[in-house]
């Protein structure tokens, strides 16, 4: 099993369909993707009749690779595919398996199949996630296996579909839709059990301004590792995760041993007893962000590519873009 990188709990997760013809180039790092983890999807992003071929190709790539620069997650379609991958794949390069449409039953089943060898990242996108009691049961089973569940993802598009076939309107963050209330209620039951949640996908590929707003609202809720669908989104999300200079200044003063119990700074009241955890988390995020940026720069220089910060086009990696309808 691959050890996750230091940015595992921060970097956006770029979803890549396993059926992409350039999957080997993406996983090997020959394409500039920015700071991200990669989730190779064998579920909804791949046609049902193409999943077996895509899984075989992924196994070939993993067997051939000596090392991979990104943290790699694999999202099998179901428990049967997970079993086949556990038997057939070179697993040294896999940091975790992503469990789609997580339920209390299939979380326990995947724990049984993996025998504690791999972390599991459940995705909250089943009917249980929409039910008050179901959410609590999901949080309880994740807490039971917390040693093997470092983070839980929020499946926005599936939850929209389950809310009567809804979809995020253009120009709206997820928090301006009925799903915003669901996410806040998920936070209420998972976070007190010390189970971190990840930011949901933003599926409007050409609206980076609204994505910026949504990332800011994610951060206000303590949500990171947001799902990205292309490298342009990765760059926007990653940029949003960098703490601002005023925030860093405030955090340092809050944690300073000589700070008073309450003080004013930058137009706000600061209370170390209440705001200390916020300050510690923000400075940890600053450190992780800086370390990942330096690692990206070193990798780019080692490859002779200069700066690693150029933003590729939408089709460089991730989900394919259909420029025109194929229906006449």
C-alpha cells in the first residue's frame, strides 16, 4: 500500500475515468495536473459495458509502474470489482479505495474484504445520507472503523438526483441549493465524531468564479479535499486553500503565549480559548500548502519543465469535454 502524501488531507481530488486512453500518461505524471490526488473511477464515469476492459487496463498500468508521483485512489463500481482488483492489481501504488454510494451495510462489507490493508473513503450519496436517522447510522459505522476511514466524501450529484432529479443551477454554489442544508446536517453528525468530510464536486466546468465562491464556503465549514473534474478546477481549488496573510497574522497572535484572554485585531475580536483550534488548523494548512507547493516545484525542475503552476486546458485530464452534440 502506498503511503499518502502530506497533502492527502488538503489537496483536491481529481477524478479520472479509468477508460481514458491517456490514463497511463496521467498516472505517471507526464501531464501537468497541479497539486492533487487522483481518483481513478471505474463506476459512474465509465460505461457499464466498458468497465471490465477499463479495470484490466488499470491493472496493467499499475503492474508496469515503478513509481507514481500522485496519491492514487481507486473507485471500484461495487464489491465484486473490489474483490477482482484485490486479486489482480499491483496494489503498492494505491493509497485507498473509494466506496461509492456508501451504506452501513457495504461499508462493513468493504472492511471485511480489505482486511484492514487499505483505507476506505466512503461517498455519502445513498438514501441513508438524506435521512436524519440514516446519517447518524452512517456516522456511527464510520466511527467504528475510523482507523481505516481517514475521510468521508460527499457525493453531490447523486444526492441531487435523489432529491427529485435536481441539478445545480448555473452560477449557484451548492450551498444556494437544497443540498446545502443536507451538507450542513452531515457536518453536524460526522464532525463531532472526528470524521472529516470532503468538499463536494462542482460540475460547471467553465464557471471558475462560482467555484471560487464555493471553495470559500467549503473552507468556512472545514471542508477540504474537494472533488475536481479537470486541472483548471484543481488550480482554482488549490489556490483557494492558501490562507491569507491577515488570517496567518491573526492565528499567530491567537496562539502566542503572551496574548491576552481577549483582544482586538484587524477589526475583529479574538479569544484564544475559543479560537485556538481554528488558529492551529489554519497554521497547519499553511504549512501543508507550502510543503506541497515546494514539492511541486522540485518535481517540475527535476523534469525540466520549469514552473509547475501553468494551468492546462479543460481536456488535459479529467472528464472528457464534448464540444458539440453527436445528435443530428
